[in-house]
């Protein structure tokens, strides 16, 4: 049951009141927000795990890459020591932005 369906059924009471009083309708709203945020977090973690976990697989499948140097630094060290951190920061920025958007949409729905 979606929050919008429940909202139509309980149109006589404000949603904010439903949430504050912890009624079934309020519980459905909160559960939907938590589920959405959890789905976002798991998706971001999976993307990062595939990217980071894919590096050892890439170096195993292409042994020449592990001996390649760039500016005198071995490529695996460069990828793991330099490239991973900006990717992590961008991923965290994207997560925060999406989580705030979800909360803003939820807040608009509750209003």
C-alpha cells in the first residue's frame, strides 16, 4: 500500500498529525521514507563495491596492467591511492544529494 493511497483514504486528518500520533497511516509514510533511503544506500554501496572490487579482478585478468607505471608510480598504487578517494567523495556527495531530495519530496508530500 503506497502512502498516496493511504492519504486519500485518510484525507480528513493531516498527514503530519498521523505521523506525530504514530498511527497506521503515519507508520506507512515513515516506512516508505525509510525503505526509499535504504534502497538508495544499498545501491550506492553496491556501485562502490563493484568499482572498488573490480580493480583486483581487472588486474588479475590483465596482468600487464599491474606492471604498468604512470609517472613512475605503479598503476595499481595510483588507482588505489589516488583515484579511489575522489570517486568516494563524489559518491558520498551524490548520496547526500539524493537523500536530501528524498526527504524534501517526503516533506512536500506530508505538507
